[in-house]
C-alpha cells in the first residue's frame, strides 16, 4: 500500500469549503454522487453487478459452489465475501496478497450482508451436515475514486438479487444438479451501507477520493430496509464524538431509504 | 511477573441476573492490568478480563526500514494483533487471517489519535498484541492493554485509549459480552474512547440493533470504558509510583 502525500493547500481548501457548507463538486452534505447500477453483466457468473458511485467502479460476481457446511451450523448455507484492490484501480494499489484495506472492505461488506440476513441461508442447505450451497461474492475494484464501502455493499446486494443458481435435488443421498432449471437466491432482507467522512468538523456523505484523503475520520453504517442497524465500522485516524455518531445514525435512515431506490425491483 | 487469575467469582452483585454468568447488565467481568511485564520490549502490559489473557509489547519509536511506509511528518503506528494457536477451543492455524488483519488495522487507528506521532517523523512505533487465551472481547482487551504498554514505553500521549464492548444478548442490551453471549447474542458493539474528552476512536457494530438500542449500547460501552480506564492508570502508578 503506497502512501499518497496530500498538499496542505488542498487539505485546507477542502476543509474550508465544508466549513462554509460547500463541497468541491457542489454536492450537499447528504448527497451521493451519480449512482449507476447494472446487473447481469457477466454471463458466466450466476449473479453479477457493475456499480459506479461517481468515478468509483466495482464489479461484483456471485458464484455458487456445493460444499460442506461449517460443523457448528450443519443446516445453513455459506456466504463468503472476498475483495481485491487490483493495481489497475489506483496507483496506490499494489499486486500481491490482499492488504488490510481490502480485508477490511470484504469483512465489513460480509458482516453487513450476513447480519442483515440478506440471504436466507437455511434455504441453501441441500443435505444437512453434508452438502450446502456456498455463495462466493467477489468484489473486483477496478476504479478507485473514494467510498468503496457503499459501492461494495450496493454491488453485492444487486449481484445477490440478480443471481440464479441451478436447482439441486437429492436422489439416493446424492446431489443432482439440474443446470436447466435456475432459481433465484432466497433473498430475505435488503441492506445497504452509508459512509460519512468527517471534514472540517462536519460529516459528509459519500466522500470522493479527494475528500477521503483529507478526512479526519470515517463512519460506515449498514442499515436494513426496516431501519435497523446491521453493521458499523469507524475508520480514519481521528476520533468522533458521541453526538456525531448518533447524528450519523439518524441521517442514515433517510439516506438509505433513497439509496434503496437504486436496487432492482424485487426479482422474486 | 505474570500471575493468572481465574474467572469463577462472577455474579456476586446480583441474584436476579438473566446473564449466563450471573452478571448484572452493566457489570464487567473481573479484570486486572499489569504494566512492564516483559524484559526486552520498550514497553509492555498484561491484561486479563474474564477468561481473556492478552499480552502487549511496544517497540519504538524506532527506525522504520520500509521506505514506502515512511511518513515525512510523523511516525507510523503499526499494530499486529495475533491469536496464539492454543488460545481458542479448536486450534487456530498460526499466522494472520482476515480477522486478525482487520483487527490490527482498526486497533492502530484506535490508538493513533492519542499518540503524538508528529514528534517522531520517519520512524515507527510497533505494537504487538498477543492473545494468549480468548473468551470474547479480545480486540477491546488488546487496545486497553496496548495503551498501558505504550505508556510503559514512554511514548508521549494525549490520553490512554480504553476499549470495551456492549451488545445485545437474549433481547437485553448488556455490557462486556462473554464468549457465549457474543456467539449466541444478537449484536456486538466494540467501542474505544479517549476518556478525557470522551471521543470515540474505535466503533464497530455487528448484528442487528434499532437506533435506540444502539444508543443505549454505546452509552453502556462508554461507562465500561471509564471503569477500565481507572485500572489502566492504577497499573501505571503501581509500576512507576505517583
């Protein structure tokens, strides 16, 4: 992971803008950049999505595999999230094993989807204790212009809603897959994530790369359609106070409601 | 040096508790903190909280050999959170996994605001957190111990960061989840603060909470932090006098 040095003059000007209630791209504090979402973009993947928030771009693929369940949850399918910050996406990303930023991204996304109960994993059980569907979500970051978290969760949600997996039947204790018959994943809940950056003493939604580079702190809040909090992660080198956190939670309610409109309508 | 306490004296304060170990909803597990337990490290600390046993070593500020990590205007603070293979029921494969990489990252972010990094440009402060035994809430235990180890190393700091989790178990918002409560519980909210200002330096939430429950959990965790903060100070006073 390389270190980008930010000129003081840019730091100061971005801070001053926010203090005056403005942002460098004329957005209000609660505005996202333009969001573009397309599903079914990879035909070899059972579910896929391409998501853009501003110039940040992520490809998400969902692929199923039949595997063994974890021994402590024998009748529950598995959802696994991986992310790769590939060198193509930014001069700061380097080849090699996932660094801590990409691990954090994958794990926060994973927690958000899992804790919200997005996929009804019990329905992914084929033979209890032996065979379950494992859904692998792979996040491929191809253009990094800030706010990967929200894009990752939005893309993952869309890819899961898009996914059609073959029907699996049990005949004589053997799993038989019918590739002709495709069924949608059992989607139970919808959840999205909303990230704030603290700049100039204010919390602004959907930080751009420039804003991320000068931010003091970051807070990402995952929320379900019913308004309950399913994940949260603070980041950045400076602290947040309690009021800031509670205000962010409050604002997230309205913002995620709007964000939900970008998801494809129920595919069931 | 290290003496190991056992965890069998819980629940003396309440008889009507619904928690598995009989604690009140705002009661911490028994804990102790000791500063300066290692010979070679510049600073060290040992912490027990319930069944958790965590040891932390601090090296530095010292020369940073990896040029690309070097910061021209301040020190970098690197953390390595690691679980011993014998620290959990099923042997953990040695070496970093995704969980420990993430915890290392957020731990260093939790400690950074308190340290005067700008006093040591181009150098590094290394914090090594070893979990010897895990019983729920190790990341918070690691942060609480790391602050004491940093102070023991003489690293100049604004405050002693302290961490504690709250969460929801069996429908109730409770402080300091134990291993069982964490596994079977509905939500876990680890929080680290700088107690002098109350500012939050680490915050995660895992599980489902309504905004009201979250607010309650946050308050409870901060209360727990304040109690642990006293023990941190005592540990340093015990080692160095007033």
